[in-house]
């Protein structure tokens, strides 16, 4: 099937070609010229016998001036016919019409032949009608009719007199020839015009059909090429669609893989970090053991940072990063940066300076998490690549805009070559020295993308051998609302200031995760219960009535989302506080969980201070801190030595003796059995004894038992 395109540019070109074709082949101008030339030639040819007839008539009736006038008409028409190729159509047509009107008028005046004279006028009208249409033709015929009527009246009233017998002349051969010639000329003119018009029309139709055939063949070729282009484009589109689907599938597979790997890595990593933090709280820990556990903890933290960088870049590429503005204490953040890197810089023997201008407000509004991550990345890089000299972190307000914070991280490291100043911000790009010193090569890339998302940017000035200076500019809002500051990670929480012991239910299908939280919270005075799944959790919630639920999301029987929905749908439970703790990252949108009704959202592996911060903010309670030590935790203040002694006095003496003997012999199995026996009498006392035993404070416990 052929496809004809006659719209748009193609349609316009077709219209131009058709108009050009008609102008060249079937224009009215050519038809007018053909009719005019034929009529002029016929007039010239038929004028000769007419002239001879008039000449014969003149010899019969004597000298007649009309003869010379008619001779002039014959000469004019013959000359125009001979020169017709060189004259314009309008000129030839004018000569033709004038000659016909002169001839008709001469016939009327000289011989009184009304019919013959009008025949010339009628011929002129027919020619004009064929050439210019009926309106022009009617005008010419009307003019000729008026002239005929005027002459008829003049003849009738003998105003025009003739010197020959009119009746005799009308019967003469000369008159007949004149009339026949006039009628024949009119007939020839009509036939010639129609014949030429028809011939031109047939020729035009033939030419048009030929042009249409040629154009159809041309269009058919164009359409075939167009169809080929359409097929090629369709193939390309199909390939692009397939590539897009493949890319989306690969992206989805990558996201699923990263989410799965993240969950699988974070779960054991949570155990490593959790237990290492718990072990570091033991005040009886030997220095060498403490150093080894600190190495385990810092290595776990480093591994977590690497995982987070890869996941953050994946989320940035997927456009899943959200800006979460909040009010926080900027000075506290700067203090945390100082605490985080002071030990490393001291160990490397370099100066570390954190400087905050006096006009910096205490509380600001921006994305705290991303700002802190950027500062950690920039400062961490500066410390990593500086072996001597100093690292300085300064925060100030832009002189151009009071709502722009400027953070400058300056070091005296080796510096960066000019050709690498921009490339180091690309994902996985590192200098040779950077690769030697470790890392993923994502920190700076993530930092700049975070800065851009926050409405700011990061710039770099560096000179090899002198050092580098990274500048972060980011918008902020000043906040007049003060909030409770985070727990300083260097201050150790040892209890809660509350007359009522809060109840916390820990819901997680992995025992290790539950155990870490139990051992973290019970020493502080929280009453803790456990559930290994969503269904069990709902049962315990209804019977035990906890004040807070620490809830994992991904569980085999009933996941965390469904648990939240059930709790919030129950009028008696809807006010229950919920903190979600999950190892999932890519699939979980923080806003989605909070919109379901959760009060807070924590990702595994977590730091103990993060969990305690969220619990504090959710309950609005206060902690008691051990200000004398940064690394050790004491027995909770709400259970002192005298209080413990009173509690021990309430249990049977044989149970106390069993416990004391087990402690003296150092038989941990017997100690645990005695604690289980005490648990049946006083669960709270059993837990407190368990905390003391975990710290290996056997002598302290024996002294208390001996004092009873």
C-alpha cells in the first residue's frame, strides 16, 4: 500500500509544483493566445475575398470611400496576423476586436446589411466570451447590439442614404458572398476556439496525468524510504526500550543486591559493634583487652562507614536521598567533630584546631545528618593525608549572605595536583596516594552531592607540598527554639532519673540483636521484655503493657509495618511509643515508617548513644552520667551497696550462702544456678547481681554478703 504525504512541508511543495504545472501547461493565457491567433488569422484570410467582393461592388456603383477604409482594416488584420508571434495577447486581441467592430460598422453604414454587420459584433462577443468569460462577452455583444440598433434607426428614417438599390444589392452574389463569409468566419472562430480549448485541455489532462504518475512513483519511492526510516527508528526505539528495561532491571537487581547485602552485613556487624560497646563498659577490663576490643570496635565502625558510603552513592544515583531539616545545636556538632578526631590527630602528632566564630548561633535549622557526614568526610580526609603540621576546621557566616554558613577544612598535607582538583569529586576517583591510604573513593563525591542537595557546594584550593583547603558553603536558618542536646559519646550514662521504671519491649527475630539491647538497657534501670516475632509481640503488649517498643521491621511471621498498623488501629494501644530499629536501608523510606505511626527510626548497626538519645527524646526523661570516667560504667545509681544489702537480707540465708560459696570457688556455672534460684524469689535482685557478675566484681559481692 502506498502512503501519500500531502501535509506539512511536503504538502506545501506539492501545491507549488501543481501551480507551476498549470502555469506552464494549461494556463488560460496560452488558451487566450491560441484563440486570438486563430481568430486573427481567420479574419485576415476571410478579409481577402470580402475585400474582392467590396471591390467588385465598387466598380458597379462607382467610386466609394468605404473601399479604402476597408482596405486599411484588411491591411491591419493581415499585418497583425503575420506578426502574431511578436505581439502580446492583449495587443492582438485589441486589434482583432477593433477590426471586427470596424468591419461590422462599415457593413452597416455602406450597405445597410443589419444581419451581416451584427454577425461581426457577435463574433467579437464570442471571442471575448471564450477568452475572458461571459460577463465580458455580454458587454461586447451589448455594445455591438447598440451600434446595430443605432444604424438600423438611421437607415429606417433615411438619415443614412444609399446611392444604390438596396433590394437589388441584397439579391446580388456580392451580398451573398459577404454574408456567407461573415457567418463562416464567426463559425470558424467558435469552432477554432472550442477546438483549441479542448486540445489544450486534453493536453493538460495528459500532462497532468503524466506528472501525477511521475509524482506518484516519486512519492512511492519517498514512502518506501520513509518506511525504511520508520522501520529503522522503530528498531532503534525497540532496542532503546530493551536497553532501558535491561538497565532498570539491572538497577533494580543492584538495589535488591545492595539491600540484601546491607541487611546481611549489618546484622552480624550490629553484633560486633554492640557487644564491643558493652564490653568496653566493663570497668574491670584489662588494659590490653580494652585496647583489643577498641580495635575491634573501630574496625567495625570503619567497615560500617564503607558500607554506608556505597549505599549512599547508590541512593543518590537512584534519586532516593531526602533533605530532612531539623533544629540542632551546631556547637555540639563541632564538639563531636573535635572529639571524633582529636585522638587520631594526637596519635599522629599533628595539631587539630576547631574554631567557631562568635556570631554563629547556637541552634540552627538544616539537615544535621548530611552536614555532619560532610564534615566527617572532609575532616577525615584532611587527617588521613596530613603527617605533620595541622588540620583546622573553621565555621563562619558568609560576608555576602548572613544565611550561608562557611565551613573551611584546611590541612598542611601533601596537597593535590591541579589536574586532579575536579576529578577527585567523581565517584571512585582517587589519587595514587589516596589508593595507598585506603577508602572507597566515594567520600568527596557523596559530600559534594549532599552539599548540592542542601543548596550549597564544596570548593577546593590546593598546592602540592603546601596543603589543601576545602570550603563547604550551605544555607541555614537560625532557630530560636532550643532542644535537649545529644548525649555526648564520651559521657557514660549509668542510670535514669525517674521514679517510675519505664517498660521496654524489644521485638526482633534474632536473639543476638535482642541480647545487645537488653544488656544495654537493663543496667540503666529499664524493665525489659523480649519478643522474637510480631505475633508474640502483640500478645505481650496486650498483657504486659510496655511504655515503649523497640521494633525490627523484617520478621518471618508478622513484619514490623503490620505490627505498627495493628497497634495504631487499637484505641487502647495507639498512644504506645514505637522506635523502629532495622538493618534494611534501600527499601525503607524513613518518612514512610514515621507516617505509619513510628516515633523514631534507627538503622543497624547502631551506637548505644543513638538508641539512648531516641529513648530519652521519646520519653522526655533524663539520664545520670558518670562524669569521672570516659571509658567505664559503674553500677547504676538507683541500686547502691546498702540497697543491694537490704534486698539480699530478704532472701533465705541458705540461698545467700550458696551464692557466696559459688563466688569464692569461682565456679561460674554454680554462680549462674544461684542467680536463677534468686530470680524465682526476686527477679530485680537477680538482674542486679548478674550485672555485678558480668563485671567480674566477685570480691565486692562477697564483701556485701559477708556484711549481712
